[in-house]
């Protein structure tokens, strides 16, 4: 489907997204209700600031990523 894959990147706050599961990094896409699964850098295991919906392809930038990294004790 991925109809929004070529749209401009949208800035969002992870802290304001609806979660699929309590305490999870899985969130509901605000555009289509699909799934956002926050990813990590494969070398450093630090949370990535960019994410995309697995259903519609919309790309998002988490504007509060630094706060999330601090909560984990990791930095970019």
C-alpha cells in the first residue's frame, strides 16, 4: 500500500502518540492507524529519530527523541 511513502517527513512527538501496547515502542500511525515501530541504530543500539508507518509508508521525525534517549541512558 505505502501510499504516503513519498510525502514530506512530518514532525511528531513520540510522547503524544497512541501506543499499541503499554510500555511499548509500538505506536499507532496518526495518518492511517497503521503501525510505527521505533528502530535503533544497529551499531550503537540508540533509538533512531526517523520512523515510518508499516501500512501507509508515511515517514515521521520524532521531535522528542533526545528525551527518549535520556530515559534509556543512551545518547546519539
